[in-house]
């Protein structure tokens, strides 16, 4: 299972991500499409970084994830942040909510973890059912270029002092899948390092196949942008933001 012990160190490893800027970007998208973010469903919410920031901006948020460990961290983080958020263990491919949402979001590669177009379409269908008329589905992906040409078949390493890791990748052009094997070395109370491993698999979805899938579900306005902007993606865009209106 992914994101078990990893959940406790996830925020440390993601410390350089500007979630405040990311939340503002999502709010700017919603404003551009004249959609108030009163009720938001945060799919693959992880440790709740985006859920918390949207809640602080006044949204009522439900965060869903498959990892109980990530949800536990999300609950702790939300309590420490002084916001009330409902976190629930649900599969983003088949989630339901008690009332229609203004927006469904999935940030930071959530859709890349759906490793077949069948699973992607299941997520789009669930999002479509969960949204109000004119509601927005907003999600981003690590691009095909990033997974194949930057991460694929490469090894990365970092040592923060408290945590070190070795990240080895293998990309398969036929399946468009990248296998990421991570070995972590966490410093213990006695000063020694304890090793644990995680294996993650993502798919390099193409921009066009995702747009086609969204269209097949019934979304009537579909856009893609270079992440954190409103310009069209280029061939070497590393992250692509999608917006689809119900």
C-alpha cells in the first residue's frame, strides 16, 4: 500500500511546494469561470495541504483519500490549523457526496496515479455526478514530457539530515507507466537511520486523451493551461492544469 509510513514524512519532503500560491491559482480559476467555491471536494487530498488552505479562504471542504495514514495526518494538520474539515476514506474513482459541489479538485498528480483510461473515466464520471450544473472539475497532471524525459529512467537522491532518500525510476514507453521505487532512511531517536521503501506507479496521460475522456462524460467546456498560468501548455510543460465545466 502506498503512503503508509511515508505519510508521516510527506509534508517534510514537500516543504518547498508553495501551496498558498497553488490555492490562490485554483481560486483565480474559479473566479475566471464565475464559480463560487462554497463547497469543494478535494480528491486524493493527502495530508490536507490544499483542503486546509481552501477552508481558510471560506470554502466548506470534504477531503477524500484511500490512505488511512494520510487522512490521519490531514486530520491532525487541520486541527492544528484551526479549521474544521471532513476527511473520509474513499476511492476517487467511485466517490459520492451528500450534496452537489461547486468544485471537485485533484492536485499534485492525483490523476497520474490512475493508471488506465478506464480508471480516469470512472473518476470523471464520479466528479460529474458530484458537481452542480456549471460546477468545475479542476485537476493537474505531471505531463508526458516530465514523466518520460525528466523523471523516466533517472535516479534522484536527497539528504535533509533527518531524512534521506534514493528515488529510482523506470519508464515504459508502451504502457506509458513510470515505476518509482523509493528508499527512505529516517533518523531515529538513537541517532541511527531506519530504512523503509515505497513503490509508486503513475501513467503519462496525454493532454488530448484526457480532453476526449472529459468530453465523452459530458463536460461541455474543457480547457488546459500551463500550470499556474492561463497560457496554453507547450511541448516541454512539466505540469498541466485542466478545467472542465459541467
